[in-house]
C-alpha cells in the first residue's frame, strides 16, 4: 500500500465536491486530526523525555492550504 501525504488525500477529497457541508466537515476533521497528533506527540515526549519529532518522522500537518480549515483554526 502506497503512503500518501495528508495534503494529497485531503486536496483530492475537497476537490471532489462543491457541497459546502462536506467541505466544512473535511475542514473540521483536518484541524481535529492535527490537534490529536500534536497532543499525542507532546504526551509521549512528557512520558519518555524523548523528543518524538527527532525520533519519528512527524508529517507536516499544516492546514493553511485549505480555506475550509481557517474557521476552526482561528477559534481558541
């Protein structure tokens, strides 16, 4: 199975529909996924004392390329 980058898959998903509800859901899920990954990384670093970003290849999860994520990233 070929590994695809997070942005490749999402850009394919968001370009497949013009439905505003589907696009908003994908935007929310992107932001939620990024938050979970970073929380797990921080928890593992705290538990082990190891910088996980140096040990494992953490993908670039920035969602700035997707206008659908801005609304959720701007919330506190």
